[in-house]
C-alpha cells in the first residue's frame, strides 16, 4: 500500500469512528430525566408508600400529607412526583380543603401532562367543581 493510500484509508477510518460516536445514542425519545440520587429515591419511595397507606387505608390524611411534603422538601427531583402531587390533592380533598386540593391537581396537570394520574386527576377536578357549585 502506498503512503497516499494509507493516508486516505486512515482518514476514512477516522470518519467512520466519528460517525459511530455521533449516532450511537440514537434519537432522544420523550423527556430527558435528570440524574437522581439513588439513596434519596429509595427514601422518597418509602415515604410515598407510607403516605399512600395512611391516606388510602388508615384515613390518616394529615400524616400522609406530612410524608408527601417531606418528599417535596427533601427530594424535589423525585421520579414519581406526579404521584406525590396526586395523593396530596386526594388528602386535601378528603379534608375538605378544596382550594389546596385543586392547586395540587392543577400542578400535576400542568407539570406532568403525560402522567398516568392525569385521567383520575381530571375526574377529581370535576368533582371539585361539583362540590363548589353545591356549596354556592
């Protein structure tokens, strides 16, 4: 192989490797998630599970709210924040704190439009409207 051919071959090889690096990751699909601290994720999930138990099984709404607010204060990047907002809305709804419930439901709808809780949240917002109309 001549010196000129070797140079062209080497240049082509560099071009191939550079192309592979550019396309290796593929297109971005959906929302890019931030890096999360695994220990905080575990702690936040535990608090979420306890809060859900308090709210759905024990009807201890205030205790559930405390756990959920702790998640917001200590780990605002929690991967399941949509669920946190939903259960905060639920607990406030059960305590007849309708404005607070509506605030949490609306934040969920605004910040997490792809959430699995959107349908339930919209139903709860409709119930809130009916409740407000009934009190008028």
